C-alpha cells in the first residue's frame, strides 16, 4: 500500500478529518460537532474517516492537525495554522485564486495569496462570533427554522427589511423585534445575509479584494450568504464542492509534503 496521510481540523463548532493518498486525493472524510471534549472529537472524527476508507490508524503515515484546537490532537505528528491549510487546499482546487474568504464557526478570515499560492497577508475577526456559523445558528433558532431552511427561503424575499447589527446578541434582539412586527421570515433571513455580507466586506476592505476569490468554511454551504457576499463584493465567488473540509484537506496535503520530505532525508 502506498503511504497515506490525514488532516484533522479541530474547529470551535465542528471537527473535520480527511484521509488522503500521497498525491493528495481524498479517500474519505468526516464532519462532526466538536462538543466540549476536543481531543475526543478529533479521535472520533479520525476514526470515522478511517472507517469510511476501510483503514486502520497504523495505515496512516503522517498526520497534521489544524484549526482552533489543533494543539489538542495528541496523535498528530505536528500542527499547522488553519490559514496556511485553507490557502494550500484552495490553491490546489483553484490555482487562479488570490483571495480566500473563510467563514468558520466562531471566526472569519480573509487570506491573500501571491501567484505561487503563498500567503502574503490576512485579516481576521476572532473577537466575537459576528457573521460566523454560530451567528447563523442563533439567528435560525430565533426564527425557529433550520440552517437548511434558512439557506433556501431567502429566495422568497419580497420586501427589504434591515438587521443593522452583526453582534450576535443585538442582531438576535432585532430579529425577534422584526418577528413581533409581523415581518416575513424570508425577508428577515435576507436581511441577516446582507448583514453578514456587510461585515465580511468590511473585513476584506481593510486590504482590498484581489481577483479571483474563493470562499471556504461551513458558511459557504449557505447559498444565500454566498449570493449576498458576492453581490456586495462585486465578484463571483468560487465555492469548493465541500467547503467545510478545506482546512482538513489542506492539512492532509501538507502532511503528504512533509512525509515525502522526511523520506528524502532518510534516503539521502
């Protein structure tokens, strides 16, 4: 069997594991909620990904952890920042990309790449959950709908209403007030997406947008947010088929490179 590698992205809300071959081709992946015990989530997600590929832990030659809880993965060979991992995997998918917008569970990032795919700069919002996956979850709970429903009903919006804040607490209060006023849920959802788009556009505006632009992270699964953000930025956003595993896949790609590098040292 040729060498296999893995990437574990231990995020604040979800943990993702990717098993890949030495060329970076994905063999299996898993996504679970992180919960309160990070180390347990990492092990569980890794085990599920191994099961999906019909493999055992000893079949994996090199493991890299990334994400919010990357230091809590004791079975990883080493750890790499999620910024580097998202850049690496996005470059693999979309070589022409120069800006990566990553919206995760508790933070958001705008990452800038040069022509060689190397990170040259980034801006990050990690002080609050404004405009993140957790923000969307709270808004969906206030509206008593699922995240999946939220991603679809915005298409039925007929009237413009406004959610002026992206602070989770204040925005939730605004949403509850709009519900009490009898506003349609579709219009409120559209307003929430616009608020997120303003927030991310403001973050990106600190350094500007460089074409082309890709979006990663779990929020990229929400077509309404993608539409609102693309319109706000005046560009078409490139979206991976499974944007939530990009960090873990990037870690696996780097794991393959590190393993091959160590093999070369041994042979030398």
